C-alpha cells in the first residue's frame, strides 16, 4: 500500500543500514517508505532525517544488493504506525509488529503512531498501587508500584532472562476486578533465548494474557530501535483504551543502545561518552517516560526494563542514564549467583523510590514498611560482620554479633534464594518475621511493639537461644 505514486530515484549514497536520497525534502520525518528493488521485490524503511539536500532513510531489512541507479523510493505512511486490537493478547509479533506465530493477520481496530503521545505532567497520577511479582526480594524489599518504571541491572551470564520470564508468568495486581496484561519486548536476543521465552510463555500459560514482540540478534539493528516503541504503543492501547493494568518488560536495553550507537556511527554523528550518541539520554527518556498513570483513566503502564551492564560497571552510560530517568533499580549480584542462589538479587544495592507509596495498610500489610527497614538493618549488620570475621576471626565476636552473622546467612539462603517458586506478599512477610524472630524482641528497634506482639514467632527465639546455650 502506498500513499502516493511518486517515486524518488536519486539515491546518492548507502552507508550501513542508511540510504541518502537527494531532492526528497518533501518527505516528512518519521515517514514510512517502500524501497523498490530492480527485481520487483520491496523493502521497508523510515525517514530519520530531512534537510534541503538529502533525506536519510533507515532500511528495516539489510541493504545488501541495493543498486543506486535502479532502486527507487515511494511513500507508504506519513508516520510509523501499529495496527492494534484486543486480539493482540496471546499473539507473538516481530520487532516491527508483524505476526510471527503462524496465525492469521491481525484485523486492527486502530492504527496508532508508534512515537506515542507524551503524557502531560499535570495529567499524571502518582503511582500508589502494589504489583505482586511473586519474588520476595522485589515484593518485600523493593516493591514494584503500578505506573512505576523500575529497571533490573544485570550482567553477562546472570539469569535476567529467567527472572524476566518468571515475572511475566507470576505478576498480578491484587483484586480480581482488575484486568491485567503483560507486554513483553525482547531486543537483539539469540535464537536460543527466543526459544526459551516462547517455551516459557506457552508451557506456563502466560501467553494467554501477554503480547510478545521478538527482535532477534540476526535481525537488522535498525529494527531494535522500533521494537520498544511498537511494544509501548500496544501497551498504551491496552491501558488507556481498554482500561487494563499493563506490565511492560523490555529486555535487553543494552542491545537497544548498541543499535543506537551503530546507527549514529553510520550517520557520522559526533559520538558522546564511550561512542554512544550525545542524545541517548533524551532517546531513552522517550521510552521510559511512557510509563505511568493518568487521572480519570483506570488503566496504567508499569515498566520493568532489563539491561546488562558491560563489565558489571554500574557507571556505564547505559546504566547511568537509565538510573537518572527511572525510579530505582533492582541489581543482580554475581557473588550470589556464584553461590547458586536464585534469583541473585542483592537488596543492599537495590532501591525502589516509590515503594513507600505502594505498601502499607489496604495495599500490602500495615507492618510492611517497618519490617522492610528492620530486614535491611539486620542484614547490613551481618554483612559488615563478615568483613570483620575475615580479619579477627569468628571467635572474637560476641553472642549478639553471632546472631546477626547467622541471620545474614539464613536471610540469603531462605529469603533471597527462593528459586522458581512463587510467593504471595503474605508468604513473604511471614517468612521475614520468622527470620527476624531469631532475635530477642529488644533487638527489633525498627518495628512497632503492636506489630511485634501480633507477628513475632516467640518459639523460634527460645529455640535459637537454647541452641546457642548448648554450644
């Protein structure tokens, strides 16, 4: 389909995935074009720059075999759009939004621009409702809130894909009246990783409530720049027109930024930090800021971007800029992973800035906030004592110090290391109290006395002291 029969045949230059077309200044920025090859086949592209002299077109497929003299350009759409409908749920699509599950093409109810409409700050509603992921290290310590953007910082070889699939399978909003859906977008993943995600979604039944977009490593890099925007367009339709609560999982944002750097180099742009474009902060913001809630709208978009930090460097530009834009981070620990713990989430370096708005009475439980503080305090104390033990030995510790040292081990082994099992928020908080009940009540200085009276397991404390006395 074409908007016009006009053809542009003045391609002057090809650089990587880019075509430079002379005298096409009437093409609009963001327009979608057809690229006609001499053998009557056709490829797609998007206008990413227009000047008095040239229009620059990024080709969605490869540019191999293009003949400058015999290739022509025609306009397909004035702006990149995605056809959306309720029937998207339960389907798999390519990174450009084309069905790849072998089912019939989607009949769209609307065609929406993938750039999306920015949310007026005045219209934004503060995120306040709890989303249960089923993972204690997130639900109990770094709670995800509806409308929040909370990234997972990972590293090469760490199980972020498994965590992403587990969250997609388990995540839910509490309350049966809420419609919940997951939009999952993978960028630059291998065939093996794609097979893993497809198997997870299909075998667990998660696909029935999900919309999946897959961009593979052997797909054109330019497609990776389209994929998150296509996914978020689908999420906006589900959230703000069908009034659903939508969780968007984006993996891996590092692959997205690498594609951004590759296209910038092809355009001969002046590089910024470590070769990434100087506008990468703004570009990432156009993705992350599409999360949120709007006044007088029932639906919401919550984002869980996942990125792998090169060399585990949290100061790397991708992680650094993501941390500025988003509201916290969930950090995976290589040390916990080496010990065989799953998920290897390190609580002391993780943070959810909106957690306090999403927990407490009528959301999770009235003791949640203080209990979280007590867990952090006790675990941090135990971790510090490990360093002391390495210097002076455990024999020099007091009985109180040994309690904290033992707690830190139990906390990692029983609370953090939950495996692929799902825990409700009640199960998570109950387990936290069981672990803290190894301390005498006088040590629990960050929780209220009435919460101690209600939730403390006194028999565990007696057993702990009995065992200690025997030793």
